[in-house]
């Protein structure tokens, strides 16, 4: 009877499993927030890389050549000013960010409406 009483009064495993569940929940929440932050940081850095590439001047010009009866035509390209292009890129980036946020809010609203319909 004393062995049965000791099993009945033993609660050490219950505390350990509750702590494990709490730590697991906190780890998942922390990982979710951390990955979201990393995603935003990577996206912003890639936007900066795009602006940097756009800042490079790719304008060129060369004259045609003529030698005897053979010749080549000249060519040139003048790039738009980098400030204009970067402004356009920033506007496009902000537009896409706002579209993504709008579609995310729209999907959240659709999910909540669907849950209301199920109730």
C-alpha cells in the first residue's frame, strides 16, 4: 500500500511537462517574430542593393569606323539621371509594399468573415 500511496502523491512529472510546454510555446513565438524581423531586414537590404545598382551610370558612346570599303556605325546610349530612376524605384517599392499589406489585411478579413459564417 505504501508504494501505491507514493505514486499517488508523486507530482514531479506534471511540473516538468508544464514548464516544457511553456518554453516550447515561447520558443515558437520568438522564432516567428525573429523570422519576420529577418525577412523585413533582408527585403530592405535588397532594396538598397537595387538602388545601388541603379546608381551606376551605364551611358556609353563610340564613333563608327571606316576602313576602305568596310565601315561600322557608331552607337550611344544616355541613361536617365540616377536620381529620377531611384525615385521611381522607391515609389514602385512603396506601392508594392502597400499592395502586399492591403492583400494581407484583405485575407485576414476574409478569414474572419468565414469564421463568422461558420458560427
